[in-house]
């Protein structure tokens, strides 16, 4: 069955997938074909039941097919699936986001994280009247042209540093710097201060595996932006509503000018958002000169699923509990590896963690790449055979949902121990 689907997919979809990270290029073997998903489990077409630590690369924090999200979707669907006329749900979503993220007075809803970042960059350029954007190697900001330079996620496994088809003009307006290197970023910002529109950063870098910012690093970026008159953009598509009810920006001292969101705020439906102060956001069309639009933006199904997801998350407030379960899991994973003399580092924050087969936690993309990816591949497949689905790449982050109970985590630990 799987082989049949695989050959059909390969003959009509490039690479057989609609997004490269699903193709298992980093780990080898045939990709998965899903039948359905429920709670913490993904069920495949070849009748496997997998405990899911990929969770659609992050959005499914309540687990799959949450009954409240499903009900909200069903109720919304019968009222029509797109109007291109504003709904109260869009206003409610914007109220919920601006009410829970300190630096957001206003927010524009779009259809993906890629679009959110694309809009944030255009807005930063329009607002400052400047051209250049500084990003960090290994950070992923979606597949807009100017961000496909030394990017993480699915791009990290590809040999060339960037994508074909990106013009030298687009790539040339992007400055790239190693993460966690204050000296390098200071020098680059000072060199380009006159034409720097923004620094864009994943405040917790989660698309090269998980790389945490060193103490004071984000504050240094804030100060450099202030000096240069550039904006600071936190790309929180992956971290938004995963670590607290709001953005990671709520948890740190450094405050961004713009925040981008996606993934969790859509409850598993396509969405993105960009927000910041009213002064900056009012530069967007129709009131301002920076154009941005979308036929399906603020789509009623996405609003229904996203609002149901966020409201339940707000009521459950599971973040402390998720973090302590993740801590127990990763501590036990490390202990198991140490007992076997296998060098591994497992950075963790909240309900996110990633596995690097190297002795110390990587601080940047170069150190990420200097881990034993063959060992990751071997462990990934052994875990998969034992019913545990980790994200299919050493450059992705694993997630817990609220339904990853202690008993299920014990199953994961047993598989980990055996795999090692
Ligand atoms: C996933 C992700 C994106 C891209 O979002 P899409 O919805 O896949 O376009 C951008 N930035 C970060 C930090 C992400 O994790």
C-alpha cells in the first residue's frame, strides 16, 4: 500500500511531497503516508500507530483532532467557508493576539508563516526607507526569496547554502551572520547601519534543531537596532503560544518591534500573523503605503480553529506542566546516553527539545552541522520502528502536546534506550 502511494506521489508531485521536510531526505527511507491522527498519535496508511513528536512541525499543541477544535470547524463550515468580508471572528482573533503579546497593538492576519515574515520585511523596509535585512545562519523564516540564504529547516539538509531561483538582488539585500556571536553582528550592523531596515531573528532558534540564545544576546540585538535606527523582528512562528500564552517576547527582556506568528495560532489550519505598534502597523495598506493583501486572509475556518485552539490553551494554561514533563523526559534521555557513553546534547525550552549527537550544546549553525547526523539517522529509524515519530531531520525541533502523558513519555524513553 505504502509503496503504491509512494510511486503515485512521485509521479505527479515533485519529490512526492508538497513541502520538502516531509520527504525524509535527511534520514533516508520512504516518507510516511498518513491515514488520520488523533490525540498524540499519528496513524499511517500502512497501519502503524506512532507517538508523534513532530506534531505537524509544531502547531498541534493540544494533540490532533482536538474535539473542541473539530466542533468549532464543523460549526463554521456550514456557515460558508470564505466571504472576503470581515467577520467578528477576525476581530476576536486580533483582540486575543494583541491582548496577550505586549508589543502588539495591531495585527494583520495572513495565510502562512512565510507570508507573515514577507510582510514584516516589506513593512520594515517601507517604515524605515531602507533596503537591507540581517538574518542569522540556520534560522528559517519561510521560503520568501530574501530569506533563503543559509536557512534552516528543510533547507539545512540541502548542499548549497541557498535556493536556486533566488535573484542575486534578493540575496544581496540579505546580510547573514552566525547566531550567538555578538562581535560578528555588531560589526555587520555598523558596516551597513545606513541601509539596515531590520534584524530578523528566531529568538529561540528552532529550525536548526533547538539553539538557545546566550544570556544578553537578544538585548544586544535590541541595542544594535536602536543604534542603527533599524527594526527588530522576532520571528515567533514556531515559538508563539508554545512556551507561554503569548510570544517568547513576553518572557524576555529584549522587546521586538514586530512579531510574526503562525503554526499554533491556526490550530492546524493555514495561518500567519504579523503585529507590532500601531505606529508601525498603520503603514500597511489601506491606510499606509506598504501593500499587502490576501483573498483568503482571515478565513473563517482558520479563525474558528485558531480561536478554539487558543481559547482552550488559555483555559488549560499547560505551559508549566509541559515544561516539567519535557525536563523529565530530556533528563532521562541524557542519563540513558551517558550510561552508555554516547555523547549527546539535548537542548530544551518549555515543550521543545532537540537531539544533537555531540558533546556540547551547539551555539550556532556551524556547531549544529558538526554533530553526528549518521547516528541521528540510525536512532530516528530505530525509534520509528518502535512507534515513536521524531521530526525526520537532525535539524528540526521535537515537541510535546498536552496529551503526551508521563506513561507515553516512558514508552518514548524505553524506545530511546533500546535505540541507543
Ligand atoms: C514554520 C516557520 C516559518 C514558515 O511558516 P510556514 O507556515 O511554513 O510558511 C517561518 N518562520 C519560522 C520561525 C517557522 O518555524
